[in-house]
């Protein structure tokens, strides 16, 4: 049998070393030999490294292996031949063949082939080549002197030690004479081999190269260790999330048990409350006298009665709902006619304003001809008040801003709601015009009108993003990062030059500024302490440290969102055709670590967000040029939740707003000049379409539970729950505006004019009077 042949073979081989257990141990696989695998090994007691060839010996290979071992024992004791230490038999359990271990000298620098691959230009210096050839010839001379030929001289079989010594590999030796031939002593080097000067210099060069290779190996090991740490952190996050889910399930189970225990008592109380026939009171007696089966039947009968009662009430509600729906439809038709009349009047009004010359001493924002008969005007136009404003020049950081605030009358709020539900128009039945004229030197008036101010500072390049840092504003432009001092005279400090900043968020609790920046749109995290020192220059220790790190190796980032869920901060990032999720790891890591990755998406993400359904399920929502989509984080499955089929061209997504008080299940999705209400499974939740008055250039959710849209002609403020218009600012002239940041009652945005110059505006929303708009 095979096992018998194998045992017989090992008996014929000199294995005086016995079992290697406790003597040598395998460290890692380094390659494949002629008859087996070659491992890097270690002597257990001394720690000395060795090359160990592990072989399963068969009858066909017996003679070759025996010849190889005998050859190694006799002729490997030469400076250019890999030294043979001995042979061992590794004992295995019954039924598994034993293994033969050949222990050789370990050449830790690899082969000449490896040396060439790791050398610049894939070629060796002439001096190195001469040195290696001389050492090879010395080894071959030793073998030939003993009538042994090598048969396989090549780069892979010429090994190097860490001291730059050249060794011939032991494979493929063969006698060219008789085995009984008497061994002769080594007579030294042939006179034809020339001694090369500067051999010590060559060895130093070899050692320097090996040190560089070792450093690269260490860097690779560190990278693998970091990946293992990331995986461990991810595993801990998933375990913590699973633990919370199990706790919630256990809590629900206990509540269900309590509910089931209290159900019979509630049924009895309900029957007793219905009054006094014997048949009604009978269940209470039956519960005491009869078995459980009768009690269950009576409970089912009571449940059936309650279901019938519920269905009757449902029918009444449905009839009432249909009646109200018909009324709303008739009212919508009436409002449609009235809306067309209002729009036609507004167009003619603007044409008249453009044609009429303006006096030089007085600036009138909108002018209506006195000859126009009142009967031709809509109801709201009859109540228009003329207003004038004058520019105020002060030495403060602000300038006056001229906008027209259209104030919807609260008495006609029902009219506005119905109009927006059906047509989403931006005009109400009754409006009043007032002028925002802010003078920073005066005391703020007690007014219900929101205020807009503008900083005097003009930025030479386009403002792309901003974020509040304390009371001050970090501003990212095409050419750098700046800090606008809002506590003083509006001074601007340059922090970083010649770098484009596309998006940013300040996380003061983590001491970081998250950005998409640079030519390659990398996701960089700057340390706030380093940025602060760029202004104050009072901390030499911080100045020595690197001021930023990159998140992963990501390039081409399009958009990101920081989402806080309990104690975890997620960073979800949209790239060209993928979405990455990172999670913040606290000290000692203190950085964002990879959590999930979704690649090769069918639609390219342009906008991204993350929601947590019912505190359990993570889902990525992203917008593309086709519509909006969801990725289930657990399964990795993507699916569409809203595709606007009525738009034939590409879609521009503006905002994804996860609605409050919906357990992360419902959203307002804004695109083009519309917005729809859907849940995370793609079902429309409200029969309302939010309709902006014009195509917005920027849309943002503000934490007063409102959504704002910046158009070229007006700024609209709407309720995020209903889409109803809460207020509108009319621009004096058409201009492009972009949302930057918001906090508490202040909203920051920027204007972009021809030539690339930008200015920063901020709007103060008087929260105490928001409900009166």
C-alpha cells in the first residue's frame, strides 16, 4: 500500500534528527521547491532562522531525495553553498502520511531575481554583477572539484543572505563521477578568478538595499495591521448595534406578555360596561365555571363584534372623505383660474416697471401705474403698499440690503394651503409688501419681518461652501480657506491658500473640520487646533504637527454627509460610481475608520444621506441624474425609491430631508423645481408636490422645520411638513445665490457675480414671530 511504501522510504533515509517538534517550528511559507514547499523556520531554543523544505515522499521520488540529502551532507560546507543542517520526520496522526523536513541555511535577502526586480531600472551595476558571478563560480568550482554538476543555474537558484553573501541553492545536483571516488580537499580558488577591489563597498550597497526592502515589508505589515484594526472596530460597531436590536426585541416581547395577561381583564370590563342582560353577563360566570376553551370562544365572539363596529365607522369615514375630496377638487379648479389671472397681472406689472424711467433721487423697487384701474388687479394687488429705501453707508462690517418681503396674511392661510396643495404657486390671495432696510448702527427694531445683512468683504474667487466655527465663519473658495471674523469689523484671515474647498463641516466636539478639497477632491480632515494656531501662532507644539489627514485613499469625492446616531458619528461619502461609509473611532484611534463600501453602482451619486429606520436599520439614500435610490446597508441591495418619469432629460437633485418624528422612514426629496414626500420603500406618503415658484439654484433644510429655496428672482421659505409657502423675498435684480450654512435663527448664503467675486449674506429669522408669517 501507499502508506507502507512511505514508511519504508523514510526508514531508508538518514533522519537522525528524529521528530522536529520542540526543535524547529514553521513561521511562514516562502516558496515551492522541486519536491515540496519551502518555509521560513525558527529554532525553538535559540531563535535562529532556517529554511525548511517540507516533503511528502513517494516511491517515485525516493531515489532522488536520498541522492539530494547525501549530496548536501557531503558538499554543502562551503561559503557559497547553502548549508545543510539535518533531516527530520514530522509524525502525523494515523491515516495521514508523515512528512520529511530538510533543514537548510536561511537566505533572508531572497534570490538574485528578487534583487533585480527591487532595483531601480531592473538592472544591476557592473560591480554587483561581477561580484555575484565571482561568488557563483567559487561555488561551482567547489562542486566540480568533487565531480558534482549543478544542472540549473538561474537567478532564482542564486540566493543572498542579509550580509550580502551569495549561496547556490541545493536543488538539481548530480554526480559526474563515481560515488566511491575519494574526496579531495578544496585546493582554493582558480587563478582565473579575479579578486574585485571595493568588495566592502559592494556589501554596504547590498545591505542598504536590503534595509530598504525590509522597510517596505514593515510598511506593508503596518498597513495590514491597520486593516485588521478597522475590521475589529467594524465588528464592535455591528455587535453593539445587534445588542441594541436584541434589547429592543426583548422589551417588545415583555410588553406583549403583559398585554396578553391583561387582555381577559379588559374583555370582562368591556362586557360588564355594556349593561344588564343575562347573556351579556354570562361570560364572567363562564370564566369562573367552565374550562379555558369556552373562555376563548367567548373572547373571539367579543372580538368579532368589535371588528363589525369598526367597519361601520370606517364606512362613515370613507363617505366623508369622498365628499371632502369632491369639494377640494371644485375649489382647486376655481383657484387655478384665479392663479392664472394673478400670474398674468404680475408679468404685466414687471413689464411696466422695466419700461418706466426711474428718478435719480428716489429708488422705487416696484412701480405700478396710477392709471391702472383697480378692477383689473387681483385681490392681493389692491392692498400693495409702496415702499422706499435708502442705502446706509457705515463703517461696520455690514451693508444694507434691499429685498422685498412679501408677507402672507394669516386670515387667508387656508387659501394659500389649498393653492399650494394643487398648484404650488408662490403667490397668496392677500400679500403685503415691506422693505428690509437694515442699519447696523441702530437698535434692531421689534418687527416680525426677517432681516437680511451683507458683509462688505468681497471675495475675489467664488465661494463654494462655509461652516460656522463658534461665532465666526469658515469660508471655502476656489482658491483657499478663510476665516471671517463676525465678532469684530469683519476681518478675513487666510488659513490655506491655493487649494479648492468644495464642501465642509465643523465638528467642534471632535476638534476636526471635515472637507472635500484639492484638485483630486480628496476627503481631508483638518484639526481645528492647527487652524486656530494658524491665526494665533501661540502653540509651537501644534505648529510642528501635520494639520490634516485624508480619510482612506478616496479621490473624486462628490458629496458627503455627517450623520449622528446615538454615540456613533457616521460619514457617508458619494464618489463617482460608489458610496463609502466610515465611522468615527474615539481614542486611541481618533479618526474615521472604514465601515461599509458599495461599489459599481448603476447610477452615479450626486447627493447622499444616511437614515436609521426605527433605530435599527441603516439605509443610504442618494440622488442621481435619474432620480433617488436607496442602499440597504445590511444586505447591500440597491433599489429605486423615486424616479420622476415626467422629466425626460437629466434630473438635478437638490436636497434629501429626513422628516422629523417619522423614525427615519419618511423623506422630502427635492429636485429641479419640485419636491415629493416618500418613504424608504418608495411609497408616496403625501398627495402633495412641493412646487417652487422658479427653478432654485440652491435648496436647504433649516432647523426651524422649514425648507428654503434660492432662485434668481426670489428666496422662498416653505414648511417642510406641508410644502406651504411661509414667506418670500423678492430680489431687486436677478442674481445667483448659494446656501452656505445655518445655525439657530441665522442662515448664511452667498452671491456670485460676473467675474467670480462673491459676498456673504446672512438672514436673521425672528423665531418668536415665525408662526405669524
